[in-house]
């Protein structure tokens, strides 16, 4: 009887692991567009490679882009982006990816954070339901706002070093790190670090082989672990200096 129970549990575990994973990119009209489209493309490549490596297997990842505010906006003359899917308190995801946003000065950054209470509540609800939360660049501030990183290590865009430390003193900031993991919480550094963040999620939800294949296909350095070589003199981008 005990053996039967163990086999049933193992079967359930394997079936759960094989289940398609729902991924949500959280964005706004200030988000880095490359972070959204680039991340979606990596997951698309992962699905294609998985089908090649394991013929007959269903796709592994189903991605959505969601936003606090629905609507369209012009990225550049001739290119219009539309957000058609908003935050839903009922829908559940396996992973949430918070994409960094662009801001012109520190006051706009603070305004952006302070006006994101609904998003913060939604993130907390998804995390409580078992979702993995990943954040890159300035979106690490949204994750910090949830309080989930208190007492833990994190990283962010290197130019936000001073601001992050002042606003979130309970978080141990490792500014040189490209990526910092705390079980179901993952932070990554400056803008293009979302590439490594997405590969990390692919590895967690599939295997290292698939993540490595994606990195080779898309020429992404999967072994990069530090953003220290890219850090400029802080005074050039000091957010405390208006």
C-alpha cells in the first residue's frame, strides 16, 4: 500500500512538472519594449527547441503580456503598441516577469513607484498562490515595494544603488551581481539582464539543457554573473542630484 501511494505521488509530481507553464510579463507604456519582445522571443525559441528535442511533446510555455492600463500608444512613428490584457485577480500564473521601465528623472521614478499599489497587491497575491516572481532593472523596485525582499539579498540597475539603499534599508543590496535568487524571487540588474532572467526561469521550469540551447541559439552569455564591468562613475547618473 505504501509503495502504491509513493508511485501515485511520483506520477502526480511528474505530471505537474510536465504541465505547460503560464508566464506573465507585466508592462506599461514606460516599459522597455525590448524587455517585453525579447523575453517573449526567448520563450518562443524555447518551445520550438523543446519540440525538436522531444517530438510530440506539447509546448512548455504560454506567455501573456498584461498591464495595469489597457490601450495603445506610439513607440515610434509607424510603430504602435497595444495592451489588451489587464491585471486579473482571479487568473493565476506560474511565473511573473516585471519588466524595467524608463523614466526621465528621480521624481518621475518615485511617482511611478508610488502609483503602483494595485500592481504590488497583485504581485503579492500571485506570489501567495505559488508564482515565481522575477524582476529586472527598475522593476526590481516594484518587487521591493511588496516587502517580499526584506531581510533578503537583491540586485538592481547599477545606477540605482544609492536610491535603492535609502528607500529599502531592510534589503541587502548586491549591486555588482547580475542576478540574485531567493527561491521564488529573482532580481536582475540593468536593462538587458532580462535575458539572463528569462533563461534562469526556463532552466527552473524545464532543464539546463534547454536554457543552454536557447542561449546558444540567441547568442546570450549564460555564464555572465556580474554587472560590475559596466558600472560608470556614479556621479554621472546620481539619482539624488536633480
